[in-house]
C-alpha cells in the first residue's frame, strides 16, 4: 500500500511528469511510503493529507535532484551543477538515488509517529525463588 498518489507528486512538483518520471513514479512512491512507515512505526490507514504531502515531496525531490556527473565538477572538484540549481543537498541524499527522509520531513511527520511501545516486564521469579 502506498501513502500518496502520482497526483500528489504532480502537485508537489508543480508540473506534469515526464515520460521517464511517469514510468518510475509508482516505484518511487512505494519506496518513500516504506521509509515513512518505518519512521512512523505503523501504517496509517487512511493516510492523512500531511503524510501524503510528505511522501509526494520525497518523490518530487528525487525527480528534481540534479544528476551530478564528472563533467559537472570544476577543476577544484566542486559540484557546480548543484550551486547553479540552488539545491541544498543533505548528507543523506548525496549517496541515495531513491527517496530520503530529511530532518524537515521528519519534523512534519513527528505528530503521526507512534508513541513508544510499552513492554510488560514480568519477573522470572514470579512464584518466589525456587531452588
């Protein structure tokens, strides 16, 4: 089950999907949904609108992320494509080709996280020490 739709991604992108993006959007939404479910600790059914927007934002970021090739680096090894695109890329997204959870997205999802789970503790010596 996914937490967003391709329409949510189109809304997050602010444009229509390209042919390549259309063929990849379902897989990207599934990957992003898996990350969000793992972070939340449960599967929200139905997914509230803020969660759908967060998943769509994750997928849109993958589609908008500039592809860095060796030709994009200047003589000093600095990635000029990212600067020209004015894309702020965190450490978590530099090595990932798929969706990622940024600190900002985690803050947006925090109200939907499952509270810590209580684990019942029972003494093994319930009936007293038996020797």
